[in-house]
């Protein structure tokens, strides 16, 4: 399996390209601001053909280049219906700081020509890969993670976690559509129940694993102890 990732744009959002190998179809995950050129570089280097764009959630730092990337390669975009409106109106999910940073710019957003909606527990068969969709609201109403099998002796799956889980932290819940109790439920039901050998590829920062986060992430430790934690401050 080929997975190439790179941080893009002013928020350093991780964009990933996944394929069964060089010369094959591929899936692009979370092409945020300034990610289109990086996607093109990976596609050209490995001789890939994007057929789908997966969006973990509708925040602008994760979906800025969804329409350009999908349009360039005639690919289908996949997003949870609760966040679909953000494809064409990302301002609805922005913080005041992000909105202020973008003031004065002329930005136009629109849905790609082909959009499909994600559902909790669904398995997507794309580019020769299987992705299990877990609906994990809290950061946004339509946040999801994607898990795909990984053929390694010590790794059962790779999870693209978006802004649900980071190395040592979790996603913030103070933006429009965010909800802290809902985030805690998502972490309890969709993260703490996973096997330790899953590798986590987050929306920001370095890769980690379920084992590492279960043992060291203060938010998960607090959650496992008594179901409470302090408000997070990661993400857009």
C-alpha cells in the first residue's frame, strides 16, 4: 500500500494520497488550502489517477481544494451530509480569527460536480482499497474518520482521523457546529474501542497510534478515568 502525506497551507493541514501501489488509481484525503500542487506532485511521481476525494470534515483548512482537485481528475467527493453545506459556504464553520484572516480576499467556493454522502459504518470500495467510515461528531456535526486495512505484521489498520484525534491532543469544540459532550462520546465510542495496533494519521501534526494515545494522551486518560476532560484547542 502506498500512502503519501504532506502538510499544506497556512494551517499545516495534512493531505494524504492513498493507493494500492504506484501506477494505480488513488484516493485523496483532505486537500486543504494550497494542497492541489502537492497532490499533483504525488500523482505525477507515482503515476497515480485520483478517483475520489474523501473529506473528514467541512472546515476550510481541510476542504479548500476539494473542488479543484476533484475537477482536475474527474473524481467524486465524499463528505458527511451534516457538513456538506460547508463545501459551498465554509464561512459557516470558521472561527472569528480565521474569518478575519481571510477578509479582503476574493474566494469562491462551490461543490464539485460529483458529490456522494457518507454514512456511519459504511464501507467504501475505492481505488482497490476499503475504507470504513466512522461518524465522529464533536469537532463538527459531520466529522468522520476513515479506517483502511494495512498489510503489516504489527499494524492492522490505518486511520485517517481528521481533527478528531492528534498526537497528544484532540480537536477543539468551540467552533460553529462543535459540541464538547458529543466529542467525548465520539472519543469514548469510536477511539477507545479500537485495537492498539492501529496507526493514526491525523489532520495536523505527526502520526501516532491508538496504543500511544491510549497510554499518553491526557484527554483520553481523563476520559478513561472519569469521563471528563478539559476543553481542547486544536484544529482550525
